[in-house]
């Protein structure tokens, strides 16, 4: 089940084991100018294969699917190094795998009971190359997972990161926006933005959300207990 999608169109693959959800999302996206569903997958294996064949801009990825789940599929898609970005589709209040999916390289998440406009807006944000997680939502995400034990593995070494960049990474990890970081460090917003851009490059992070994860992994931000 594919549709071509014209030049400049955001091309989307739907990965969900529930046909009714895929059907509803297809109608929503296909009825939106500048967007098109180019493929549908009922499990992670199909999703990985479709991404390899179709090179979509965005995959709307469910996490709980039979066979290969959404986390493994996300990891394989992002590890391939293509331009396709993964937007997790989940029930945030009870899903135990959201953080794992973000670690696997997802660019954000959607909650299945979000409004239609919020879903479309999220697809546009991720297709444009940004993380879905705005500062206010980042704080919610941090609050949700802060009390969970960190994985038992050595902390990464922030090679090549300056002391000022460590300060900036810490503030990003706390969920601050560029404007809030600038105010905290008494620098211009442009300077704060430049520091964040350098951190993205040095740490090989795809987006701001992965910097939040890096800050926690490096122990720069302590989980609230």
C-alpha cells in the first residue's frame, strides 16, 4: 500500500499493528496538503524494510508490535544513517519503552490521544529536522523518567567538550531553552545557540533531545529522587 508523494511533500510511513489506527492516520495525513502516506507496516521488520525501499521523511512508529518491536526497528533505521526520522507513537502515561526508543534514535514521541493538529504539527517538526520535544515537554519527559535507575554501564567521556559547553549541556539536560540558557549564563541567545550547535556536532547528536539524554548519561544532570 503505497502512494508516491510529490516533490516537497512530507513522505510518511505508518508502523502500527492496529489496522484501524493506520487507517485513521492515513486519512488524516493524506487529506493534509504537503503530506502523504507512502507505506504501511504492521510490525518492526516491515517498517525497516519499507524505509530501505521508500526512504520516507518520517516514520510514525508504534512501540508495541509483534515480532520486532518499535525500539529495535527505530535502532536499525537510525543506525543505517539515512535521512529518515522516527517519531514514536505511543501511550505516554503507561508505556515503559519510550525512553528506550529515544535512546535508540527516535526524534520524539506522539501520544495517541493528541489532537489531530498536534499530530500533524509533530510530523512537520520532525520532517524539518528538529526534535519534537519542546522545552516544556522535555521537562515532562524528564519528570517521567528521572526516578528510574540509570543503566549499569560506564559513563561516557565528553571528549573535546569545553567547560562552558559542559555548562550548556547541563542546562539543556535540565530542559532549558536557548533563551533560558542565555539568561542563566549571561550571554546572548545567538551565543547559546552556537554552543548547542557545537555540542550537537561534537557528541554526534541528531537533535536537542539526544543532548538531554547525553547530559543524563554523563551524570551532568542528577535524577530527582
